[in-house]
C-alpha cells in the first residue's frame, strides 16, 4: 500500500513538469525598434514544430541578464537567431515574409 501511495505521489509531482515541457510557454510579444510588433508562439514551435527548448535556448537566444542577445533582421538573414531555422529550407525565410512574424 505504501508503495502504491509513493508511486501516486511521484506521478502527481512529475505530471506538471511533463505538461510544461510539451506546452512551450505561450506567446512572447515584443516591439523591435523601428518595426511592427513581433508575436512569437512557443506553443507552435514546441507543440507543432516539435522543437525542444534547448534547440533555441541558450545557443540562439539568451533572454535575460547581461548576456542577452539581440538580433537585427540583417543578422537573421545571415542565419543568426530566428534565421538559423527560418532560412527558406527548414522553415520559411525571414526575408520577404515580414507579416508572418510582425503583426
């Protein structure tokens, strides 16, 4: 009986972390200087595109602290940040597809 209770507790504690890993964290919105707002969907990228958090964090993106990386459109067109995948081969290219990200 104690083993069954222990197993139930283990599953109950593990379930939220499993759910979080499959959801992705919702949308991020930000406004780059001189451009329209960008909406980034973690749910799409993690859920539908089957990416892992570590595919982007922290090699492509560092979102906090003094090591925060900012990328311009020119950087992305050279394959940095979003442009690492959005290169016209793996996913739509960033160049000439402005409205897919800028709402």
